[in-house]
């Protein structure tokens, strides 16, 4: 009898499970798979049978908040850089320090959270990243020294840094296979984050910033002038602080939605790898219940699968790479430690996989190089160019909103490429990266208000399109036992080079405005070359 007092048809439920088990064993796609891959395929089939239910939509939007926060915070420091420098009076060659501090936090976060998500599970990482970034983000505006601000910025970056890899991994592991284009569509939250950040900055910074002198320059920092001379005080320059506080509140709301409003279930594929098949079945039943449908999967379905050594193997060579399942539960601590270390071999298990891993790393390195320089310095460059052609600071901050809003359409176009046979993931990334680089080169050559807005809009449109496809594709090509680590390492290399690039760009900017644009555009072209070398066969295959 169920909770509503109705008598359940046990024989019908049993028949359903029997038919389900028979269908599993007869699935031709099971042939040649390892035991782990068979179980992962069974999970895929179960989630496919649920369709895109309420649970999946919750996961999609909550993971989207991670993307939202990533670019919201990345954009923030470019928008506050000028009023921050006006107040604190540090020299121009130190302007890049705040971008590098944030990038350093992002780098540490990408590596540590990427590794941890495969060790402690998706659940803890999913919540802790938002909690850490909200706590430190709320505090950035409190210090009155540049060093204090840099420290809090780095810790905020540490929390934000894990979002892209973790959220893409989580979303993939709960989506039906025919809805994987939604991985690319997750990136639609990034331009939304940029637009919100730009809108908040537009509301606060022009209104609550230090006054502008008749010659168009800002009043000097108080530490640079003698007493009694008009200068940029903290009280007259609260706009950037209000902006960061508002962003901290937004981040806190995202954490509360994840931790309080929704109960996140651990990933079934993570549980399978850890030998907790019973818990994986329980999670699948919980998801089905949340979605208002019935699940026929049982522990017997996993037990019925034929043993193939209980390992994750190279399907090309058949050589055992690592042990999974019960080996994760029954072995000693030292053996478990060795098994954890052996997971990294999956990234280089044969020549084809090693080549793919290296090409992904190269793509992330130069993608992050290009867009970190663009995101950090385009607002400053645009402000300087607009000053030359007598465009006001209010108009400039209004233009930021205009520039970043079409990025939403860029993400949608990127997701649509999944369904275009002659273009798909690969050529979508090639086309968008070429046009992104071209817009940066054109921006270096032209300085009119229309061109400044149009070319910046073009750059961000194709940046959004490229990253949407890249971030969605990366978790698809790695198996679940190493997926979080693989995404985290790719992001780590990109973040690492995004520490270096603002420092170089700051020195280049002191000598030449256009040099920064060429630096960013050249890096993006290298992404194009790396994607061209990726085999088309690695696009859109079954995800285990």
C-alpha cells in the first residue's frame, strides 16, 4: 500500500524491473565496455528515461548561477579599476595587480576544487565555492589599503575559481544525453552576470565617484597632494565599494538557493566509481520521485552486468589503468592513495588521449589569456579612447551595458551549433575564435564612438559563443572518475596564464593602447589553431 492508501501492483512493478534488466543486458552498446562504463551507460539510460524533469531544471539553473558569478566578478575589477586607482593613488604599472590577485585566487580555486570534486564528491564542492566567494566578496570594499583589497580579492577568486569546471561536470552528469546542448547554454548566465555587474556599476560608480576637473582629469589621490588641496577621498568615492557590496549580496543569494532552497543529490557516477552502487540507485529513485515519475532501476541491474575485471581500462589497449567500485571501499588507506594518484594516468592513457588533453590545455591557456586581457583592460581602453573623442563617463558606463547584452545571443548561437551537422562543436569554436580575434585587431585601428561600441560588442558576442561551446564540450570528453580533475586542470592552466597576461598587458598599456589589443587578439588565434587539430570524432560521443 502506498502513502495515499492505494494498493500497489507489486507484480506489475516486478515485471517492469525484469523488462528493464533484460533491456539493459541486451543493449548492443554494452559490447566492449568496461564494467564501470557499463554501469555509467545504465545511469545514462535511466536519466534519459526521466527526460528533462524538474530536478534537471533546478540543476541547470543553479549551475548556471556558478557561471553567472564567474564573469560577474571577473568583470567587476575592470569596472572599478579606474575609481580605485583615483582614490588610492597607486602608479599605473600596479593597476594589473588587482587582476592578477583575482586570477591567482581563480587559479588556486580551479586546481583545488577540480581535484577535490573527484575526491570528496560533487555535493560539498557545489555549495562551498559559493559560500567562500560570498563571504570574502562582501568584505572587499572594507579596507582602505591596496594590499588589503588584493588579499580579499584573491580569496574571492578562490571561491569563484571552481565554478565553471564543477558546475559543468555536475550538469552533465544529470542531463539526458539528448539535452547536452544545455551544457553550452549554461554560458548564457555569464553575459547575464556581466550585464548585471555593468548595470550595478552604472548605477553606483558615475554617481558616487570623485569629481572630474575642468580639463577632463579626475581629482588626484589625497596621498599625492598637500593638505587643503581638493583630492579624491574615500567618502566621495564610495561607488566602487557599493558595487562590490551589491555583488557580494548577489553571491550570498546564490549560495542560499543552493544550500537552503534545493537539496542536491550526489552524482550517481561519482558514487559508482566509489563503489557505492546502492547509494547511486537511491539517488536515481530520489530524482525520479522529485520529477514525479517512476524508476525501475535496482541494485540487481548493476549486479547483473558481467564483470570485466572491475577496472577502468583503455578501450584501445585493454590495459587496466585503475580499479573502481568495491576496490575503493575494501582496500587499505595506502592503496586508496595510490588509486587516487593513478586516476591522473587517464589523461594520458594513450597517444590520442594525451594529444587531446594537451590541445585542451593549449586552448584554455590562450583563451583565458585573450579574454582576461580583454575583460580587464577593454573598459580602461574604452574609457581612454572615449576621453579623446569627448564621450562622458556616464555614456561610457551606459555603453558597457550595450556591449555586453548581446553576449546572451552569442551563447544561444553557440548552443545551436550542437545541432548543425556541418558545423557542430568544432567549427563553431573555430569560426567564433577567428571573428573574436578579428574584432580586437579592428578595435586597435579605429576610434569613433560607433566603432568603439560596435567592435567591443562584436568581440564579446564571439567570446561568449566560443566559451559556451568550449565549456560545454570539455566535460563531455573525459570520464566521470577524472572529469572534475580534467576540467579543473584545464581551467587551472588557463587561470595561471591569466595571472601573467594582465601584468604584461599593464606594461604594454603604459607604452601603447593598441599593443594590448594585439596581445589579446594574437592569443585567440592560437586557440583557433589548437581546435583545428582536435579530431572531429571527439565531438559529441557518449559520456561515461
